[in-house]
C-alpha cells in the first residue's frame, strides 16, 4: 500500500518559537541519516534520472534505492516532533492550530520535499533553508530564508520544474498537488514575512 507524506507549515511568534526551540534542537539531534539514506541521497545527486518513475518501474535495484531516498525525508526526530505538535493530546498539540496554520501538502508515495529537490536539482536544493524541509525560524530569520529560497528557484521556469517533478512522480501525484508542493516553501515564507512572524515547517510520513 502506498504511503502518503506530509509537509506542514505554520507561523510562530517569538514566544512560541522559544517554547519550541529545545524540542526542535532535540529533534535535530535525533535525526541522523542512516547509511542507507546517505547512500541513496549520494546516488541521487550523482544520477537523478535513475530515481525517476521509468527507471523505478524497470529496475528492482533502482526501485529499492528510490524508496530509500524517499524514506530519507522522514527524519525520525522531526517525525516525533510532528506527532507532538499535530496529534491531539500530546504535549505540544495546542501550538499548531487553525489560526497559525499556513498549510499542509499531502502527496502519495513521494515525500513532498523530495519532489522539490528533484525539481530543483542537487545544487539548487542545497540552497534551501532548514534541514530536508524541517525548519524553525524567528521572525528576523525569515527574510534570509526567503532570499535563499528565491536563489534556489531563480532561473527555473515553472513548467521546467513541473516536467522534472512529473518524471519523478509519474501518475502518483497530480499536477495541482505538484504545483502546491513547489509553491509551499516560497509561499509560506513570503506570508510569514508579510505577517512579521516566524515560520516552522515539518516533513513526515502521514501520521
């Protein structure tokens, strides 16, 4: 059965960010990549075409490597933090609410951040703020993060990014979902800047 993946973003004021900061630090400390994940990411950087749907379907070895690449975007510490924030009854569940939610991207089979990476390419994806889609930004850090995101996207036409994303996902993610995924980070950061608030994003398998 195909796994769905989430990428959720919400706005934070400075007091909320200070409350989240130790939890985020602990999540980062508990989010080391496995050897399998490191090898898959290195292979993707070297030959991204091997991770597109056509190769995935025709070569069992490539399929296993692609699955490892996708799973790499569910860093365990940040998945646990997402549980604490998004599942009712947990310690931090009151922080993320309808009033401060920017949005949530849900995609099937392919993690949203992996879609963005593939659409941008290896060099551009390194410019993105945060760690594999996870970030906790103070209001005064949002501008620099937005500028970094614009640099990553600069010079790439939307249609070109969509074409790359389609080759990666094939029919598992619709075009409207791909557009939402590609727009998520620049849109969330721009809105945080407009509101003069910080921004938090977490990437995880569907909880």
